C-alpha cells in the first residue's frame, strides 16, 4: 500500500511541478513576446528616422546581446537581431575602412611594418563584419521561413507587416555584403556564396518602388558579379531606374549598389559619375521615415570616395568634397588644392 501511495504522491508532485514550470514558461514567453513587439513596433521606427549612423550602429552593438537574451525567457528575438546585427556591422565595417586607409598611407610612405599591421587589423574587422552580416541573414531567413512557410530564394512570402518586409530586405542585403567582406577576409567566416543567386530571386518578392529601388539595384549588382550574369539583362537601365526611384523616395542605397558593381569591374568612369550624381541630386530630401538608410548610404559613398582620394593623394576626401576629385582642376578649373586647406 505504501509503495503505491509513494508512487501516486511522486506522480502528483511531478505533475504539479510540470504545470508550474510550463506556466512560468508561458508567462515568460508572453512577456518576451510583448517586449519584442514593443521593440519592433515602438522603438525601431524612431531609430529609423535618425540621421546619425554611428549612434545607431553603436546602439545596436551594445544592445544586441540584451535583445538576444530574450531566448532565455522563451522568446524569439530573431527579427530584431537581424536588424541589430545588420546595423552593428556598419560600425565594424567603418573601422575596417579606417585601417584600409592607414594601410594605403603606409604603402605610400614606404613603411612596411605599419602597412602590414594595418592590413592585419583590416582583415580582422572584415571577418567580424562578415560574421555579423551572415548572422543577420541567417536570423532573417530562419525566422521568416518559419513564420510565412516559404522557401527563401525559391518562393515568396506573403508579408503581413512592413517590419517583416524591412527585415527581409536588410537581411538579404547583409547576406550579399557578407560574401564580399568574407572574401576580403580570406573566407575566415565561410559565408556560402550561394546566397547571391538566392538573393536574386528573393528580391523579386519586394516592391521595387516601395523600397527605394533597392530590390532591383541589388539584383543588378548580383548580375554584374556572377559569371555570365549580365547576359540578356539590362544592367545599366535597371540601375538608372532604381537610382531615379531612390532620389524620389529619399533613400539613395541604389547608388551604393551601382558604385559597388562598378568598382568590382574597375569601371572608374561609372564610379566617378555615380559619386557626382549622389552628391548633386537637385532639391534632394532624405526620407523622414527611413532617414537612417540614406545616412548610411552617404557614409558608404564617402568610404568609396575616401579610398580613391587616399590612393591618389594620401588623405581622405576633403570636408564637403564628396562628388569632387583631386584632378577636377584639369577639367573645369576648380582648384583642387583648395580642398586640402
């Protein structure tokens, strides 16, 4: 009789414990869900209106682990993590650019030890950047496939929220950038290159007009980089149309894609023309809702310009000199030396 009673008592205690634990988990999951929803719907929109990429990327770097901690409370912060990792990668990428410019100056000054040190630091930062960008891509892909029951790069989701579309866009861009940065870091991270063809289809799932011309500009970049990818494609026309949309919508990321593609093919004439165009859009007004993305686009174009200026003059683009070049004097009597004061 006693063993039976003992078994019943043990089973009852275990059942109560299980119910208690599942109740706690349910409560924690609910609390985490509410918190994440507040972050997604309440905190993210105001951040997107900022025009300070450094502030936003540092916020993402500091708070990324905090948001990721929601998993310990049965929440799934994947979508917010995709945004934060994408944004955080901007910080490490900017640091990598600084080291690249230091490398260029050391080479010009014939300081091999300094050049080697700068190159090592640059590759470390590029690997970190690729890691963050690839993580953003993975978080986006896994969560949205689970939420919308589709196969990334093969079928299209039927989005219910603009936030989900934004994460899809940002995560896809991060995946593409991760390939490039990992390649420059000697494939230290091992980012799979099949992200590129998958993203080509993935971007067809987004409205090109709604998202500032980025989906088609990204596709045109993939076409430009893949062997035989431009066959039968109007790459030039696609970039032109996307940049017009970008200028009208107030987010000039399409110009960055055009410049990256031209840089990869060593088309310096197009790089220069796009930098000039970016800097001289008549009556341009950045998007109020998505201002941070245009600010990041400007920083990316500034980085490209800084590389060119440093390689040719030993210093960065002069203050307020974006869209101008060291040899403009020979073309239109602009005194380039004035920029160096």
